[in-house]
C-alpha cells in the first residue's frame, strides 16, 4: 500500500473522530461543537498555535517544522459544516439531530486534516510552517471568504493553500484534479415582471405577464448559445416561475422567476449579469411590460494554479493508487475558490467509491479513503518543504 504506514495505525482513531462528528452535524457558522473539538485536538497534538474564532467559527492551527530555513508557509484546508438533510444512509453512527446530516463528507475532511495534523506534529519532518485551516459555512455561507476577510492569509503568512474534497463515483485510493478551472462559479438572480392583469377573454385590454415571462425564459437561453464563446462553459437555468394569477381565467399581473448562472470562465462570468439584464429588460419592454432583475453574486470559479497542481499531483502519486492530473471540471461550486483567489493553490478530489452523490440523504463517506487523504496532506508538506 502506498499510504504512509502511520495512517494505517491511526485509522481506528481518526475513524472514531469522524463517526463522532457524523453523529453531531452542525450548520453553516453554528459549528461550535465541531470547532471546539478540533481546537482541543490540535492543542493535544502540540500544535504551536491554535486560534479559534477566525472567520466567526473557523479554527487555525500552526505547526512549525524541525527547521525553518525555507521560510515557506503551506496551508491545508478542511470544511466542518453539514447540511439540512434528513439522513437515510443507514449507518450505525447516523446523525442524532433529525433534519441535519453530514451529507457532503465534511466530517471526513475535518477528520483527515486532524489526522494529518497529528502526524505532522509528531514528526515535524519538514523545513517551514504548516497552517491548518478549519473553515465553517462552506455550504452556501461563504465561510472560506469569511476567513480570508478576517485576514487569515496575511496573519499566518500563508503562501500557498491546498484542499481535498471527497468524490463519490471515483474509486477509493484515486486522487483527481486539474490545472485551471476545476469548479464553476455560482451566481443567482430574481426577476419580477409586471404587465397588466385582466380577464382571460380580453387579452387586448391586458399585458399578459405570463406570456412576457415565458418569452424572457426562452430568450435568456439564447445567451448561452449566441453570446457565449462556444469553447467556454456556461450554464443558465431558470429554477422557479410563479405568477400571481390564481385561476385559469385570469391574466396575471406579475410573475417572478429565479435562476442561476454557472461558469468555468471568470471573463464570461463578468459579462453574464449585463447580458441577463439587457435581455430581460428588452423583452419586457417589447411587450409594454416592465421587469426588474436582482443579481446575487455567489462563489467564484475555483481556479487551480498550474504550478501548485504539479506539486499536488507529485505528492498524490507518491501515496495514491491512481492519480489523474487532467480531470474534467465539474459545475457545482465551492467556496475554497475564495482562498484560491487570495493565494495560489490546488483543490483535489479524493475517491469516495460507489456512494450516493454528495447532498443525497443516502450519501456515505467511505472511511477507507481516510489514509489516502491524510497521507496526501502529509506527503505534500514533506515534499514542498523538505527537511
Ligand atoms: Ni462539500
């Protein structure tokens, strides 16, 4: 087995941490119990510094190597929050809180980074400093941004940053990533269309808001096919469509639409808001209606640095069974993107085997993946900052 032997020894202990976190899921920034345990463990391991309350409920641990001639500071990140999902995984250590579940494996991410922290504190076989970032609120709360905004990169002198996310459908022991865009940005928008309500039998005395809004939906989809460079990747989806008409014989007065734009291209992303506004306002005006667009920027594109990916792939090859350094990007978004905007780094997927997808009530984190994740973090540190 290519993993570090120490993690085979530590596996029962790390797995026990993971199952405990799994039984006690917490949402967004309310990760008080989890963050408390993380800080307590880091102190037990003998980390040189442990700072709580970074980015509200984030925890930072600092481990100095045997030497610090290199002056290099490498950060490793894990997320701690769960999801508002009622667990149906059937595991014996299922969530004890109805309606909350670690359905994205962040319990596994946190445990693997703690495992790596234990090993790195014991061995310190590197020349430089490791900064461990345990962040809250990955699931829509921009906890990564909160930590960056709280100055975590400058305060701890971070020069580069790495993170791992489990990947259902990828065999256990496999690590995949790519240079450049790995995950999409995610922006949302709300549209309110106002026409003129009326009697269904007298459309000429009304402005049919349902028809106007329908034209808006159809025309918005032309943005992707006609405005976006065919070699760039953009998704536009209208998720909701509601009118204020309550009967088949009433022409609606207002309609509300909401949707999302995902893209792997920061340049296209920057242009999408203007394109959506122009299209919506133009179509509404053609019918004599009005429309208002509210734009809600979300997570940026997750962009891996080419050089850092090369380092990460080299470390992965030393500990994993299989490595793909040129994997396909995916369209879900990830708030590690904020850390990658602040510092060069790399995000990677760790095989989680044949489980239900993340965010599904039957999702299961595979504990067999733990030694690979821990070994990757430790190997990366030892290779980036050789003693
Ligand atoms: Ni996740």
